[in-house]
C-alpha cells in the first residue's frame, strides 16, 4: 500500500488556521552530527556543504516568493526533508494556495508530517473498487471471491503494472472464480528457494510476481489473442508498431481468421483492442479522433513473450532475429531447409548470406534483407509458404528484388514497400493471386504502373504520400497512381487510397462493384461528370467510413451536391476535401456519424464555419492551406459542442482566432501551425471560455509572450508548447 500526504504550505498573510502545522521533532539520526559539531566544530567539508545548502535555500526562496506552487517530496522515508522545506517556505512569502505533498509508504510517518492534514490513498483499495465493477454478479455472490481479489492485489502492491494486468483480465473474464484467484494468490505468496537470503531488496520477488501475473493473464487469453501476442516477439521492445500494418499482418499470417459473423480483419481489430485493454501493449501515438495509430511492447512483456515463443515452439526459431520483422514467421515454414541449402552452397564455395560474419551486429539492415531476397530462388520449397514481406524503408531495395519476389513468393498475402526506391511494378506482380495488401506509398512507381494491375484477392491498395506535409507548397499536387482498369473485378477491396481518376471517369462505374469498400481516396482530373460518378459511388457504398477527395489543379467550379432523392453514406466518419471551392456539400449535415473533417483549398467563408459548428458528432476539424478566406476565425456560442481537437495548418489567411463564451465546451487541444506571424494580445482570445482545454501547440516564427500570458490565465493551466 502507498500512502500519500497532502498538506498546504505556509500562506503569506493568511490566518493562523491556514498555516502549516508545527514542525515535528527532528529524528534522533541527526544527534550524532550535532554532537560532533559541539565537540570539535564542523570540518572544512561540512562548512562547504552548509554554505552550499544556504545558497540553495536562498535561491529557492527567491523562486517561490509571491508565487503559488506545489512542491512534491516523493517516497519520503524521514521527516528531515519536510522540516527543512517548511523552514524555507515559512519565510519565503509564497502566495496563498501553495502546497506541499509528501508521498510515503509509511502511514505513521505520514501522520508525523502533518497529523491533521494527512490523506491516505491505497492502490489496493482503489483497484479493488474498480475490480468490483468489472466482475460478474455471480462473482459477487460467490462467498469470499471479492476477498480473494483483494489478497491478489495485496500481493501485487505496490506494483501498478501487475494490478493493471489483473484488472484487464477481470474485464475480459468477469466470471473468473474464487478458486482460480486463490490458486493465483497461493502462487504469488510462495517464496522461491533461498529468496530471503538472496533477495535483500525484494527485486527478485517483484520480478517473480510479475512473471506469474503475466502467466495467469496470458493463460486467460483466447487462443487467437495468444497467437497475436506472441507474434509481437518479432519487433524490438519499445519500438513503434503501426496498428494498421500489424492487424493486416496477423490476418496474412493466418493468426486471425474470419468467424462469429465477422471478417478476419474485424476480428484482428478486436484482438488488438483486447491486448491493449489487458495491458500487454502500450499506446505510443493516437489520431485526432483518439484512435490508436501505433503501439509498443515494453521490456518486461517482451521478455515474457519471447520465453513463451520458445516454450510453445511458436513460429520458426531458425529465422534470423533481425529479419523476423520483415519476413513471414508462419509456423509452417521450416527454416532448417534454408540451413541445408546454405551448407550445400558453402561446399560449392558460394557466400552464406545467413552466416554470423555476413549478418554482423547490424543484422537485418537493408543490405542483409536484399541479400536474402537474392537467395530466394534457392529456397523454392520454403518460399512457397511465405505470406508476409514488409520491406518498408529498405533504401537498397531495387526493382530486380521485386521481380524475384513476384516470381517466387506466389502465396504472398502482404507486400509493403513504403519509402523505397522501387520505380517499376513488374508484370509478374499479377502472379500473386493471394495478395491482400499492396502498399507502395512514397515510392517512385509511375502513375501508369497500376493501370494493368489485377489481383483478385486484393483488399488494401495504398499509394501516394505518407501523411500530410505542412511545409508543402499550396500549389503542390498529390502525385499517385492510376486506378486499375480492372478494379471492378477486385471485389474484396476495402481500402483504395489514393488513386487517380482521369477524364472520362469510366473507372467509377466499376467501383460500384466494391461492396466492402471502407476507405476511399481519389484524385479527380476533369469535369463535373467525374464528381457525379464519384458521388454515385459514395451513395452506394454501404460500408464507407473514410473519404478523401482531391480535385486537381485546373478542375474549376466542381460541386459535390447530391440529387434531392439521394443521401450521403450513413456510416461515413471522416471526410477530406481538397480543391472544391464551391462550398461545403449540403449532405454532410445529414451524416449521423461524421466525426472528422479535413479541408484544403476550399476557400470557405464564415457562413460555412457556421454550418460546421452545427455538426453534432464533429470531434476534429482541420483547416489547411487556403481552406478559409477570412482573417478572423470566430467560434460563437452553442456551436462545435462536441469538438475535441482543432488543427490549423498553413492557413495563412487566418490572423485571429476568438472563442466566445458557450462555444466548444469539450475542446481539449488546439494546434496552430504557420510560417511566421506577428502575435498580439488579440491574435488568440477567449481561451478562458474553453473549460476542457488541456493543450495548446503553436508552431512557427513568432513571439510567444502574449500566448503564454493567455494560457497562464486559464484555470486548467493547459500545457503550452511551441516549435
């Protein structure tokens, strides 16, 4: 149990009942030092230390004078720091409302610090209350079950990591019974042989408890979740793992299959959410809507799953560790065949690309990956089973390597080459009949390369840039590939982003066949007819959730209005519009789930902002280059009632932002990015009218003084950052 003390510091000018309590009697531990001083005087070192301490005290008093502050003394195990701190602050003249908080695991010591103002908080009690809300009614009725949970928590205390694991498991398994909890508690209580002699600081016990808690929680996972968790062993601990890529790889490797009336990818998303909720993975980046973009596996989890991988013979232990994150580790693959071929080639005097001398300390770097690819034809029986090739950021990847892949990995389901030097899609790519994901973003593949692409099982085709560059010129066009002419026959397609549609727009007629389409991004060239074809596709797409429309330069006066009898896609959650300058489409006001809008080169006026303000579900608004024509951007009362995130990037027309009382009550974060600007006290006003504001980020060349002053006056004390 961890106890916490919260006690107000001395408040200048306050009445006696607001003062800090009398200082406790110094501990006897200080007596020897005092006696030494009386007998022989302080040594030179002691005098120097005392002088330095006095200087620190003076500096501290200067810092806190006439200011309100919170001082936190963590893990206090002796009253001496409290005594010294009180003496300093009593004479500092600090402002009313200042406080000192001491955290300690010793309840008696907490009482000594501040007898009348001690607040004790127990992690065990806090987590137990959470657990009571998670478990089933049957668990509550079972005699002693709640007490068993408390016993387990007491064994975990004060390790919050273990407590969170338990809560996550109870959330996923609310019917966990008393016997299982008692067995767990007995396991946690039983000491290891010789523990007391070899573990004076308790570190070995803490590690043992962690490993047993992870084993208990792991055993509770469904088999599919276990497989997905063990798959994470291919990534280095604490490295960023992109969620979208991960769940697609799970599906491609066969760790997740369709069932329960759900598609495989939907079930993979559920597996990810399960692992996240139970504490096996941690979030590293979220999107504007709070969705998880990437995650990581912390060291202790990584150590556990790598051990489990060996114990359960998961994947292929023969695969070089540094290559595992790039190449399929399906359990079907017998990499000992690779070793056999390897030895044969060695006897013939051929280079062994998998030897320790070749791989070296930087094994897995692009040159080793490309060396492996060059050996693929040798391993024909093995490569027939490879399902995944993730070659992102392999700068030494060449067109010839892609030809080798297309000629040999005929069962491939996942192929990603983001940010590589690939400039050709060979005709043989159409031999990959089972390919489900093709990611060629930020490559040199020409626009026409995909015209003849036909992959009957393809579900995700991603092309064009990765993300949005704020520094990009407003005149810069989105360069991407053409829509395949046989797109209508790829009926499994779920993600098609971004592809060009040339004048005539015949491809749109075929997109109507894509009944599973969820994410569509198109670059339109030509006339209003192309837009009309697009809108027809949008209205017929029952599952569409994300839509990005980029009208190319020269496409003038295009409109995105629907006919009177047509309705927009009801499940649409996010829409991005670029280059449509005739106003917002009226049908977006009727979308019940629209949560995000991204605008660029739309030339909107104030009346359009008023329309956006009435969108009930809108949680994120992004205004980019030339999206808004006026200098003043006002947010008035009773508008944007659910918006949480406001982003303004490169919208050079906007000079002033004002938030009126009663607007955006849930707005938590504002990001404003520009090249340079003269910031005055009128540039951004009304921040105090945003009751939920937590963070303000301003990027560009500017004087932050006035913004800092506005932030300082906000009651939430939001975090302010600038670059």
